[in-house]
C-alpha cells in the first residue's frame, strides 16, 4: 500500500482525513513530517510558543486505538492564538509581563482535542488582540504568507499564516473587531466569525468580553464547518455563551437568494483599484450562483462601527491590561498603550450615550435584513506594506476595520472568503454576513460558491474543487438522528442536542408507516412502526459521534433508538418506542406530529 512520504503544500482537513481512512497516513507519521516542516519553515513571526515534539508524539500515540470514523478531527493539526489557553504552554496575549500558565485548556480547545485534533502551538497576535495589522507584538511582526513585506492582518496574524503556509490544517483566532476575518483575507483563507457567544470563550483572554468571538481559520468552507460543528458545544460556565438556535438552511441558498450590496458611495477601497475590480467579479459570481442583487444602505452599520473605539468598549478593553498599565506601562506595546490610555477619559454617561446610540442603530439595521438574506462586502478595502503601517499605525489600522468593526456590536454572523488576487500577487477577500445564528446558512452558501468558483488553498496552487464533498462527507464524524418529541427545536429537551454540538439538518416526515402516541406522563410521545400508520413530522439532527453515546444513555425507557425510515426512502437513527408501552397511550397519529398535538385547539 502506498503511504505518504511527504506532506502536501497545505494541509486540508478533507485531504488528511481521506489519507487516514485509506491507510496512507498515520498521526505519528504526520507529526514526524510536520515537525520537519516546522523546523525548516521561514521565520515569519508566526509562533510565540510551539508544542514540543515529545508532546506532539504523545497526542498522536493517544489516537492509536481510535479511527477517523470515530473522531471527526482525527489526527488533524491545529494552531491556537496565544490569547486562548492550552494547558501545555503559557498564555501571553503577546505581553510577556502578563503571561500565565493555565491549569487546563480553553473549553473549545478541549472539544477539539477530544475530537482527535493535535495542537501544534500558540501563535503571534497584536498585543491583547488590539489591532488589525499583526505588527503590534513584542514577539515580532508577523509577515504575510504571500509577501513578507506586507502585513498578515490581525490581531490573529500567526493563526492565519500558519494555516496558509501549511503549518496547520486549521487555527483558532478571536474576533472582536475583525481579527478573525482580516487575516483570512490577507492570507487567502476562509475565516468564520460565528454568532457572538456561539462558541465558548472560557479560557480566552478577553479583549471586549461582551463582544469577543472565538473564530476559525481554514482552507475551505467545508473544513471550517467541520471544526465549527465540533467546537459548538454549550458551556454552562461561560456567562456569555449562548445556546445555538439552528434552523434549516434557507432553500434559496441552494438556488435563488437575495444578496445585498452596499451603495456605491458607501464602498471604500482607499485607492486600491484592483480590490474594487475584484469585488465586482465576486458580486458577478454570486449573481451567477443565484443571487438576486439588491442595493442596500449600510450607513447604520458604518455608524455602529464608529462606536467601537470611541465608547464604552474601549473601556472594556482596559479591564484586562489596566492594572499592568498602572504598574508597568513599559510592558505594553507603545501603540497598544496609547490606545488603551484613552479609556480613562470615558465616563459612565459616555457609556450610556453609546448604548442608546447602538440600540437605535440596531433597529435601523434591521431594515437591511427585511430586504436581503445575506450582505456581501469586501473584507477590507485594501492591504498595506508593513513599513506603511509602522509609519502610520492608527489611521491605516482604522481603515482596515471599515467593513468589520460593526459585526459584533450588531450581533451578526459572518464568513470571510477568498476572492481572487491582485496583479501584485496579494489575495483579496469578501465577507458574507447575516443576522445571528445564520452560521450554517453562510457556510452552505460558501461551500456552494467554492465549488462553482474554485479558489486556491492558502499559498498553494491546489483548488477548492479538488476536495468535493461526497454525500454527507461534510458530516463525517457525525450521526444523523431523527427526533419526534420533546427534543424538537424550541421544546424542553432540545438543549440535549444543541448542548452537544447537534446541528439541525432538516425538518421532514417519516415514511407513512408509523403511529404516534402521547405517553401517559403527557410529556413525550412514542412512535411505533405500523404499516397502517401515517407520515409523522420529525427533525433530523447531526450529533458528533463522540457525544452520541452519552446522548443515547440518557434516553429513558420505554423510548430507545432504532432505524427510522424517512419519506424520501432513506433511513437514519431515530426515536422509537416499545410497542407494549403504547397500549394505554393516546393515539395522536392524526395530528401528524408532536408539535401539532401540543398546539391543538382546546
């Protein structure tokens, strides 16, 4: 059997997973080859600390009795922004005087490792995640993966360059003002900024705790989706974590959809004609994909963006570094110190004034989402050389936030996507955004786009179309399960699915061969196979394999899990009931489903 003797230029999750399944690669072999690459890679200011070889080998060895069919991220190497805890290494937030040794890894990191992922190291960032440039670090400037004379973007600079350069398959960043999207655009990556609070921030050094998001850098939308599926587990210890509110992907995202485009006078490219032309090409591609283009007024979004560094959220940033500024100001990077120092000028009255202003802008921005399903903008209007940013650090950084600063303030979900290259070889990116909890819809649209308009993966010549998802491949490592009762969306036990990273795939019906009964306790139904029955309304959910066992273990008798046939002829795991248990139960088959029964007229 042929085995891999060297790694490909970039490390897609799909590519590695196929190699593991085909017996062409083992985690131990991957670690050995990846270590050689890490040791010989150009020094671009990517890492603050790396996991030692012995520890990487231990992670690989721990997977010896597992398989990629059991673990959705089996043997997948990933990088971690150094404001997110990894138990093996110190967390610095790019400030040596602030560094500490965490006792355990951040909540999301633990989910990823449990799913088989191998952490490679902690990456460089703009100090305390304050900046969009990647130059504000005492650990050195992080250089762009395409041209070392240009910025990598920030603050999650090292995470993006690690993935684009083939040093990791995916990486975690954080995103408060664009830090998970700007580096994606500058390094030809997919950058997912999930709904605020969707991923736990336990074990993350805050920038603005009320706005911070853990973000994902990946080579393709399908790769990013797999990571998000694993990481999206409810964390009851994080006061800002929100339970997922998944809904089926809008049918239009597979065909026609309404796509908002800003008014021409609201688009800013700061003299970058190539970026302007590339946006026009991207809009045309979305139109060819089925988008009905709608010109929208984004002024409420732009006005909200102005609040981020001129209101209470600047004071919120001060909460983490304020004590250090008072006792050891020289420990802070000069630009970071100057920005945070302005927080002392803000009053409580300023805070409430900004909160009132933001609330009004949220109401105004709602008008956009009555007109369109998704909004497309450039991720940034331009990109700058490192020398230019060092000469004019504040103004150029502010320009980079023009299309990003409003997202978390207005509670939007977003995904940054590669969208071509300028004549000088530097990548350009677009961002698709939508209201909160539209994450699955954006990923579905992005996956379809990268197959219809393939993009290069990171610095390589490999195209996204070379990794087409086989049927259900984007759900590798997940079990489909049909629910018909209290586990349905919005009902009392739905959290047992969403809290384990469950994803709603579809609302459908069974084949017309089931009967539904209201069990004597009145709290749940029982579904029994019966050829004289009818089609029953169900939801089909995808649940991570490594959480499936504990989910099933909580199901009380007389309910259990069996094969349920759907109306399209396919079958999935699903809730069924012992026939003996329904002898004294009320037959409610005529209602067509549990939800219809619960909402019946008195």
